[in-house]
């Protein structure tokens, strides 16, 4: 089972692929379970991948978790735009590597960073109609979703 933490305004704050990841990133997750800081909900592993790869957005109304189709958009119009997006993700990863050095999540961050750096933006057909995460997953590379890097 995977998990989503929603704030009190029902906005997703964090996704975790399992309880180990949740405990590492937010050892105070029980305040979400107790609804003091928001709401913790379980989602299936397959739904987790859809959210992780930005194929679907996740919402919660206090009772029901829903996966919402994202509008069909071009994720990157050209190589420069894609590289700028990659650079932003790497900047976020570098920040969190300071916190998670010498942890299993630190290793996942490093692997994801290496996979991002290996993307040859000049060899991709534009506009790019999948997220960076989905592109890497299609290449059998390890990924992290934006709501995992917290």
C-alpha cells in the first residue's frame, strides 16, 4: 500500500510508496492519521505510480480519494524548456540530499538525479507529451515523483 498526506485544506502534501518511506520522510505522520494536521489516506500501488508519474492528480474531499485525469498537455515544448525543468528538479534534489545523506532515500535521490542528468534532450521529439518521470519510467529508469521529494 502507498500513502498520500493531505493538508487540512485537502491539498496533497506528500506521497510515499510504503510505510518505510513515510516513516523516513515524516516520522510525525500519525498527526495526519489522527487528522490533526490533515488527512492520511492509502492508495493502491498502481494508483501511486499514476500520481508519481504525473499521469493523474490525486484529490480528497474528506471521504473519497479520487484520481483525476490531467489535461492532455505538452510537458516540454523544446529541449531548452525540458532542460530547465530538469535543472529545477536537480536543484530540489540537491537540497534534499543534504537532509537524506546516508539513507536509502538519499540513494534513491542520487539515482534519480543521475537518471535526470543522463537525458539527452536533443534526441527527444517535441513537444514532449509525457512527464519527465513517465519518460524515465518508459526507459526503465528509477524515478521519484515531485510529491516524494519532500
